C-alpha cells in the first residue's frame, strides 16, 4: 500500500482550485477552468458584452504561486478481506485543504472496490500540507488525490516454527474470532490481531477475523488505539478449528464513543449544542441530560425549586418553546423539575437558542430548546436499567428484521416513601396529618428503518404526573383534599427523504393528547373547586433543504398545528353578606364555566444561506404565521437575519436581528376570564457576538444582546357595554419590557482522547417591565382602586449575575468525578412589610395594603451552591455496572427562597430549600 507523491516529492495528482475566500466567485470560476499536473493555470472566459470605447483593464487573474505539499501522510487501514486475497485497489479523492494546511473536507470521486473508500477517506482527513499560495498568500484549495492500495510483500516470520508464506496460503482457516467491546458488546473494527509477536490481520467492520494457521500453541495479542490490550494463549488442535470471542475494555481516558468531533459550520448566532457524551454525568442534574441546559449562559435559575422552568434572558417560561425532533411539546419536565420526560438512552443532542433563532421556529419570543432523539443502531439486543431513591427506569433496543425497535419506561416512588415515613410517625390525640403524594411515570417507544432513500422513524412517548395533598384529623385546621393530574401523549411519524444529492425533504405528522385536571375540597367550608381540560392536537411539518451551489443553500418549510379542547370549571362563588367596609363570604353556591375551544395555526418559512465569500455567511429568513384560536384571529410577518464573518480561521464576529411573535396563553384569550382581542406578544432581538477558537478543544463565545418586548398582557378594569350588558375587559396588551446584557461561555469540548471537559458560563443582564396594575391585586389589598400604570420595575425573573462552572474528570480504575458551582443574584420581590398594615374587623385578621410599594424593589440574598458527583463503573464482558453518588449543596448552604411573615407583619423568617440532598443510584447496561 502506498501513496502517490505530490509537489516536490513528485506527487502524481490532479489539482483544482476551490472557492478561495480572498477572491470570491470570480476566482472560483477561474479556478475551475483548468486543472493540470504540477501547476495550476487560470483564465477568465471572454464575456459577450458590448465594448465601450475605452475599456477598463480587467481585474488581475489570481495565480497559483505555490502548490500544496504533503508533509504528513497517514496510512489507511487495508481491508482485511482484500488484503488476504491480494486485491490491489485505487481510490480517487477530492481533498479540500485549508489555508493553514489542514484538511477541511474529503469526498470520494471513484473507488475500485467499495471497501477501499472509507479507509482512504479516514486516512486523508489526517493529512497535513504546506498550504497552497495564491498570489503569494496562503489560500484554501481543492486537489484531486489518488490513493493506491497495494499489498506489500509479506516477510516470513523469523520466529522458529512459523510457517512460510507459501505454507500459510495453503493452510485452511483454523482460527476464527470475534472482537467486541466489553460492557456493550459492540463489534470492534480494525483491531490488530498479532500471533506470536507478529501482526497477522485486522478485524473487519463486524469485528470478525479469520486466520490460516497450523496446529499448535499461539500467543494471541489484540490491540486498538482506544482499548486496553488483550493477551491470551490459545491452542489449535489437530484437525480442529478454534473459535474465540475477545472483549476489549475501553481505556479509562476514553469514556466516550470513538467518534470524530468536528466543528460544524454555524449559521445561528446564539446557538449552543451539547452532545450526549457531555450530558449524562453533569453534577446537580440527577443524571438527567436535559437539565444540563440550566447551566448554560442565558438560562436563569428556577426560583423556589430544584429546577424545571426555562427562564431565558429574564423572560417567562411560557415565552420559550420546547421541541422534540421538531415537534412542539407542552412539558419538558416532571413535577418539581427533578427529571425530564425523555429517558436519557433516547437522547442524542440538545440545541439551545437563547435568542436570535431562525425562521424555522415559532411560538416563542424568548428562546428555543430542541431535543434530538438518537438514531437507533442496535444490531443486537441492548438494554439498560437505572434505580435511585427518586425513580427507576428500564430501556431495551432490539433488531426485528430491517427495523430497530426501542422502548423505555420510568416510574417514581417518592409517594411511596413519603407515605411510609408519615404513617410511621407517632401522633398525639387530636393532631392532624398531612400527606403529600407526588408521583410520575413516562414511556417512549421508537421504531426506525431505512427503505431506499427514505429514513423512517415512528416515535410514541407519553408522561403522566399526579400530585395529592391530604390533610385530616386536626381540630384547628381546615381539612383539605388537593389533587393535580397532568398527562401528555404524542405519536410522531417522520420520513427523511433524500430526493437527490444535496436535496432532502423531511415530512412529519404528530397527533397528540393532553389532559389537565385539578380539584380541591375544603370540608369545613363545604367548598370544592374543579378544573379540567382535554386537548387533542395534530402537528404537521415539512422541511425542505436544497444546496443549490457552493454559495447558496435554500431551506423552507410549512408548520401547521390543529387542536381542539373542552374546558370545564366548577368553582365556589362568594355570597356577599355585608359590605362594610369589606365583603364577607360563604361558599354554599358554585358556578360552572365551560368553553369548547379550537385552534389552527399555519406558518410558512423560508431561509437563504448565502456565502459570497468562504469566510462570510449571511442567512436572511422570513416566517409568516396565521393564528386562529377561539375568537382570536391574528397574522404575523416576522423577518429574521444573521450574519457571520470568519475573518480569521480561529476568530469570527456575528450579528443577528429577529422579530418574534406569539399568541398569549389561552387563559388570557377566553372571554369571561380574558380578552379575545389581545394582540400577539412581540419581541425584537438584537444580538452581536465574537467567537475565538483558542485551541482545537477550547472555545470562547462572547455575546451581547438587547430584547425589546411589547404587547404583554396586563390586568385591566376597563368595561364596555354590549346590548345593555357589562363586559369586563380583564386584560389588555399594554405591558412592555426589555432585557439587555452580556453572556460568556468558555468551553472545553468532550472528545474520545481527553480526560476532562467542562465550561464556565457567565451572564450579566437586566430585565425590566412596565405594565398596568389594579388595586384589587396589590399585595393582598382588596380595594377598588382604578387602573394605574406602574413604574418600571425588575421583572420577576431578573437575575443580574449568573455564574456557573462545570468540570468533569475521567480517572483511572473506572472512576469519573465532577462538580458544578453556581453563584446567582437573588430573585427580586416586593417587601410586604413595607405596606400599610391595618386590622380587618370583619375578617378578624391583619391585612396589608401594598399599593404604594414599588414592585420588586428588594432582592433575596445571593444564591450559591456546590454540587458534586462521583461515578464508578465495573466493566464485564457482556455488561457493565455503574454506581454513582451525587450530593446537592455539598457545603450545606441555606439559600433563601422566600419569606414567611408573622400574623401582624411585624416579623419575618426566611424559608429555605433542603440544605443538602444526597442521591445514590445504580445503572446497568448491556
């Protein structure tokens, strides 16, 4: 096997210019005109245009002043079956060489045998060159390279007793084997099999090998760059065939799959992508990969809980959309945000857009989170099971004919533990009991296959959450019974169709069902409340991509959403007995409220990706969306654009603008409780940023942003009269706000060769709001004040400083350890004790009027917390076992989440979360 030499080493190659950043399309056209051995010439074809009397001199034609020179050659792996048969081969490649001599892209032009193509491509990606020069300046270039595979003459072993070449060729196959990775049984390709100290063959793509050998004792050695060396002694008996299976343990410095991590070209300004390898063991997430997004710049800390709310750049959770494989999903987390609704075994990657996202996405004015499920590749039965003190889950994937089918299920048992603990506690006579019983379960089932040019996925998933609070037995309390039930079920059918080279169409349809039920009973008050809604939806998407030329890519699509819902509410209504100076109530009457709702959203979007220069990328886009919900009909035209300029190979600047609109939540749009005439909420995003690739593994991303929000629903006491009937407006679109700030992400990527990954994320921001407030809701004051506009105030989710540091180390002996540290500004709040306290004689209690207190004028103390996690993995031939210990809030910090006031508002005490939470779990995989 040898390479054809090039340049000063007399390489026999055919070279052609690629698109050269310095000269643009003119140089590209010129470069393609001629391609000759040894030297490149360029010419511009004469154009058929009228000639002026005084023609201007044509622009200088770029000239190749120095061809590229190969300095680092990498030998390709000779396919074992072709090597054994002595088959010679040749692969013709296009190699795109960068301006610094690296290899950017490799394409196969032709191959004498398909088995030669992949090894040649893999080897060519590792080549290094002295870069080409155009007009004496380093420049990118494309060359045509012929890679020749030629069996080398085999030198007979010098070890006594080894058969000669002629003898080995005449021997039958007496030694066959299969090499797999220990723990997961994946076949190991290109493993070198050495016999008695000499390399003999390599495993094929399925991990198999065949060796012709005379009977006798063999010293077998199996090696790869990514696994621990395996050595053993074997004996081939007379007239016997030895069959062996070897399991290689992955090296402790390589916890991830053996993949080549490349830096994909970016067209979004504010996108962060996390791969599965970086997600599964981040401390503070309970092993849930989706929760890792809470540690990225632009994402705020959920106040008052363990997580779950997506607070992007100071905006409400409802302003951020969540997608699973392109389909909008209503819930991402179970109760309390302990875990997401998708089993980690189904997860491939997460894209987080804190702003400036493209025209493909709608129904969001703050950010977008898109979760991508894995392409199933289980050629044999695989499975995993996990158990800790919160929940238990199981996963399995099996091949069935041409299909791969995977299923997973999970169930929590916090309710069982809490119930057992509370029931075991002793109680005195007359003492009541309080029982909280939260639990959840979820499932995922996915089937995938490939039929010709179609890649088909069928994916069903669902989640069910229930929460009960029961208080009984106390003579001093109002006995209550509270229940909350949420459920979501979706089915996704997706076809990724490769129409032709560089043209794809992705079609998907996703019917779904969602239920929301809430009920509460107050025995002493003879009052009850019920709320229920059943929602049926169907989503239909078409996404089309066409790479028309090297400098133009077109993306377009449609996004249709249909839905119906039945809303039913039964609530107690107060009977006004006395009106001096405040009303008093009894709850003997109830009122029923019901609505049949329908929804039809249809959107059309288009993006053009333009590359007028190799270093410049411009992506203008447009999304047109029509909303029809209940009695609301709105149309939005939303232009968006991003520009990215890679002015140096390791540095880039980027800017983006986008207009984003969405309908307010349904409760704002239903007559009787809301206002169908509300305008769509609106946000303008302005973003600028700078990227610096410090090393091949370390990136720095710096962004500044300004979001201008308007048409935010705010309370209104205005009324109108229709046919002599008074109709309250309830809400109008007078609210507005803005957020500005800066985000920094310093990140080391996870790769197959590193033993550390992590990042430092810092956000500095201000989020402000202005709206209208009524006295009816001012801090508990039940006055009848008219509407008044509030002063500008910090939004409820304004967090000025957010610092997150995440680090993960891979240690020897199957150990991994990591930490997460967070430092976050306290959440703003309105101090209740700053209002006017008065005695309400009708209700026999103290009340407070906060109508003259500036909203969110104070902050909770600074939040800070350290979480750690340690994993220990034992690897066996057929499976592996991992035990992990995760400790939330290691140094026992009592972070204040809110304040509890005394009955007369004279004193207050801080309320904190659990000061420390250990989580111990086990996970098995095969």
